[in-house]
C-alpha cells in the first residue's frame, strides 16, 4: 500500500495510503478539494486532471493516445506533468509519488 503526497485544489497537503490495483482516481475523489472524476474513469471528461512532479512523471508508464488528446484539450495542460488520475495504476513502485490537483475548468 504505497503512500502518496497530494496537494489539493485549495493548496492543502494530504498523505494518502492507497491500495495497489486501483487507479489514482479512487483516492483522489475521496478527499476535500480533490478531483470530480465525472466519467468514472472512462477517459472522457478530464475532471481527474493532475500534475505529477516531473521526477515522478518520468517514472510512470507513458500516456496513451486518448489520454494525451483529452489532456491537450484542457486549458492548463502541462507537457511532462499532466496526467489523468483515472489512467494511472497504483502499484508499490509509486511509493512517495507527489502530485497536485489541476485547477477546475
Ligand atoms: S475520470 Fe473522467 S477522464 Fe478520468
């Protein structure tokens, strides 16, 4: 059960212990000022947009085409940081990952 470090939309910090086998979407929609995840993980809403710190971004599996297309349609897209939380699998290898919830659009 890796622990991740999250800054929510209000700037508050959270330490979250997350279950392997889920995606980042599940824990991030449970916190105050987290993500909405309106499509429930179907990669079609972008309301689960997060910024992964560049060091951690480089360690994650690559974005697939649909994810990148949706992210590039957002106003605050950041190449090298933006991910959809619903498309990032939680594994033990993300112990210590740091992210910030992207602004609401
Ligand atoms: S929850 Fe909708 S794109 Fe991730």
